[in-house]
C-alpha cells in the first residue's frame, strides 16, 4: 500500500483552490495515520501543473498520469487511466476535490476497483480507533443530519471533500520540491465512448460561490425582494458574488444555488460580508471557513458578531449606501 493519494484537478491551465483543500484533507489523513501523502495530475501535458504541485506542498511524490487521449476530459479516459495507475500503486486512500468532474468519473473509478466513493466529505474524525480507520462525515437530507462513514474491507478508500470544508492554507507547504515521475496508462481510442466537446463555461453571472474570493451575503434584514438591488450594488462594487441566508432563497428572492449554510453551499472566501444576517448555526457552518468576516446588523447581540472579524452595528439601509460610496471612491 502506498499511502494517501490526492488527485488534483486542472481548470484553465491551473490547479483549482479546491484541489489544495483536498491536499489539506489528505495531509490530515496522512498525519493521523502516519502515511505519506502524494499527488497525481491527469492529462496529456501535465508538466507545468505537476511542477506547480510539487513545488508548493509537502508531498512524498507527484505523478503525472499522462496519455494523449487525456487531452480533453472524458469520464472513460480519466477513470481508465486512474484505474491502471491505482492498480499499480495500491493506495490506502484516494482523495478528490468534490467537483462536477469528480462526481462524473470518480464513482465509476471506485466501482472499477471494487470500492464505493465516500462523496462530499465535510470532516475527518480525529479519533482513529486502531484497525477501524478514520470516520468521515457527510451531510444528509440537505444538511439536517450528519452521517458518519467508515471504509470497511480491503482495498483503497475513495473519498471526495466538499469545497470549503478544509482550508487550502492549512495544507503544509514545503520548500523542497517532491519528486515528479510519469505514469503512462494503456488506453485505446475505442474505450472512450464519449466525444468531448467544448468545456462547459457558464455565463459570467454563473454562481460559483465555492471558489469566490469575495461574497456579499444578504439575510432577512433586507426585508423585501425589492431592496435586493442595494446589496447587489455593494457586491458589484466589491467584485463579489452575492450569497444569501436560507429565508431569502426559501422566499424565492434569490435562487437556491446562492444559499449558504448547512443545507446550502459551503464557502471560504477571503472576504465574507454578512448583511442583515443573524448568524444562526446553520448559516455559520457554511461560511466559517471565510478568512475575514464583516457583519452589518442593527442588533448588537446578533450571533453573527461572534463569528465576525469586523462588525458594524447599524441599519443596513444607511450603512450599505455609505459603504458603496466609499468603495467606489476608493476604486477611483
Ligand atoms: P433572521 O434570523 O431573521 O435575521 C435577520 C437579521 O437581520 C437579524 O439579526 C436582525 O437584527 C437583522 N436586521 C433586521 N433589520 C435590519 C436592518 N435594517 N439593518 C441591519 N440589520 C437588520 N439558514 C441558512 O442561512 N442557511 C442554511 O443552509 C440553513 N439550513 C437550515 C437547515 C435546517 C435543518 C434548519 C432547521 C434551518 C436552516 N437554516 C439555514 C435557517 C436558520 O436556522 C436561520 O433561520 C436563518 O439562517 C436565518 O436567516 P437570517 O439571518 O437571514 O434571518
């Protein structure tokens, strides 16, 4: 067995932040179990990506799983390539970022190796009972329940980690670069049953809260859907995505995909600005990974202030316009 392997995902020529979060999760497993943590990058030309991974993190080794048929992503290509690689490597754990791509191919990969994928993991249990292995937490029923999972039987344990559940900056960096090697899987063109077309690109306003660097989030303090443009204007001025607490989405004022919290998205932006949000636990669990939290609330006793780095006690209808003006002035 060869320790923990993290499968990094490329997006637009770079390694995405959620892959670094997966490394942090892998390092946590490695530290708990005394296992080496390694990384794999998959594609047709992965030299630059592998160098980025090897130079940035404390890893045992980095392997480029390369084949010309992996130039464009296909579920068949990626699952076959990684099947061959992991059959040779015999890992203890394989950690993926829980991206759309991973959701597409990783369950098939796990099944090819006779395993299940423990998907969308939000925590890894610290108490490791000897012989039983770590406990993984997944949310069930839209966050109403937490389920505990443990991998049983032989063979590798496959898991994917939820965006924002592990902090990318918690991953251990190391000055010396890990060794990089190449693995060439055997793939025949006939084994690729789908023809890749252009990679999906959402419209500019597509919601990607998981990787947003700045989020302005609005709560019931906004009182009416007609007032939302005020908060949207602040978000636009800051170059931020718009998020929301559950009541805003339940009311249909914003789409569900903008909901942050236990039954919504988990986010970890550099800046999280909470406007008229009380700070219920179900909301806090979705944004507690944010680096800097600013809260605007007229109630000085609102729990959101306990999670905030900066708090503004005041009426959002006075504070937000003043902030917009100040941000615009600062940008000039
Ligand atoms: P409120 O709690 O009503 O808070 C509004 C805040 O606005 C108050 O603090 C008030 O002081 C402030 N305010 C009012 N007027 C102004 C003003 N003019 N200026 C400034 N401040 C003002 N919630 C989520 O957000 N995400 C989830 O994923 C989620 N999942 C849930 C799952 C379950 C199973 C359950 C039971 C609940 C869940 N909730 C979730 C709901 C959660 O418990 C809270 O009800 C919700 O987060 C409250 O939203 P809020 O803060 O916008 O509203």
